[in-house]
C-alpha cells in the first residue's frame, strides 16, 4: 500500500510521521491485507493558530483509493487536540470500512443448501409419520 503524508502549517518530525502511519495503516491493514495497489493519503493541517485567547484547531483528512473499488473514501475531522483529531478520523474510516467489508455483507446471508436440507429433513419426517400411521 502506498502511503503519502502531507503537512500544512505543522512541523514534520519522525515521531509525528510514525504516529500517523501507525494509527492509520494499523486501522485499515486488515481490510487491505492483499491489496498492494491501494493508495492512502493523509493530510494534516492547522486551521487556526494559537493565540493568547484561543486554542489551535487541527484538521486530519484521510483519502483512500482502493484498487478494487471505483469509489474513493474520504474522511475529514477537526478538533482542538491533535491526537483526538487523528483518532476521530481513524474511527470514522474504520466505521466506513466495516460497513463496506465483504465479510460483513456476507454475514447475514443464509446458505441455500442449509435451507434445502431443512426442507428435505421436514419432508422425510412427514413421510415417516405417514408410513407409521
């Protein structure tokens, strides 16, 4: 998976980059384990700078372009705390990915063979009861 991180009005450090990679890639690696062509873009920026009377505001935007789907997944969250901003973005991305997961969509589907077997078992039980009577 190709990952790009863009910083705007934030000083880039190794720790910050490692934190972002760990959080974002860790959240989606189970969904894109076999998709090596997926493209992940993370944009981190400061909306409002710190002053004497106000706190800074951070925005984290995650754009995911899977190779097997035509849709682009985009999540954008803002908060006054940088870590909670990233956590909110990752949580929203996880929620979207779990809704679109093929495993989850297949979970509630009933197996038609089981349904046929149940009908067959009911029919054979009725035949046994008729032959006894």
